[in-house]
C-alpha cells in the first residue's frame, strides 16, 4: 500500500485514491498526468488559452465522474482481494487441479442427485456439473494465459457460470433448494426489470415473452453470469487503476 496511507491514515488514503482516479481520467486525453509530479518533466499542462479551457473543463467533468466511481472502486478493492485469493489457489492447483476440484464438488452434488432425484433430475444436475467444469477450466485458461481484456471478457463470466449453474439446476428438482433459490431469484428478477432494464421497453418485452418458472430460472442465471462477470471484472480493473499491484 502507498506509504502516504500509513502516515496520514484513512483520509490520506482516500485523498490518494481520488487523486489517482482523477489523474487516470485526465490521462485519457492529456499526456503525463499520472505519477509524474516528481519526474524531470513534471505533470503536463496546456499553454494555449483553448487548451487551458479544454483541460479545466475535462478536469471538472472528471471530478463528477470520480465522485460516482469511487464508491465502486471501494467495492473493487474488496472484489480484488477475494479474486486474488481464488486466483492464487487456482494457480497452485493448475488447470488439472481446477478440473479435478470442480469434478469433486459437482460430482458430489450429482451423486446426491442420483440418490434423491428422479432420473431426469440426476441427468440434469450431471450435465450442469459437466458444463460448470468446462467453464471452470475455460476461466482458468483465459484468466492465466490472456491479458486483462480476455480476463474480464471471458474468464469472469465463465467463473460465474461454474459457480451458479449446478445449484440452480439442482433447485429444479429439490424442494429444499427451490425454497431458498427461487424466491430470491424472483425478487432479483423483479428488481432488475423495474430498475436497470426499465428502458426502451426491455422489461415489458421480457415480461410478455417469458414466465419465470422451471427452466427459465436456469436461463436467467446463465444469462446473468455474463454481465455479472463483466461487472466484477470491471470493478477489479478499476481497483487496479487506482492502486496497481504491489501498492
């Protein structure tokens, strides 16, 4: 963590984060904005009148953007902490270990389904476990072999699929699981339709075309895994922008 954080406490850490975030915003269009104050050249500033106006206007817009983004950055710090723990474990296991761990966890769920569910339920849970295992392996490969872009675009959504898919499928055949998962899923679906999807008639279309029951719960969570993974990846990326690894 940055040395100023230890010497000035929480307020110093917040000021440092806000400055780094604002510098990153300025660096989108202007050179030498981040971490160059102590360098030979120093922070770049325009010399022309029009340049100064544009610079100050962009800075003012950045102040508002930073105020909106900083709460998300705090969530990003927490998300990064846990994803690093998971990444570290996955790296130690390797792709074979990740596959074996997924087979152990979801294989156990499938074995339980064989004892408790019908043949259809057993096959459905087994298939979901297979998809989750493939998704876990894909998340590992894209997260360790690719760059930031492929990690956010592919690894995080695949990891979400590996986590959410088997339990939701199992809930279709288990009254105990369905009593926990389905009501919360329905509440989440209503909130999504009434808030972020309440534009351009998207919520109306979804309500008219789909009824949230049965396999549609699986489709819902499978669909949510992609934007959820992207959002989580963007939060971690935002945290890395403010405090890169090693700070």
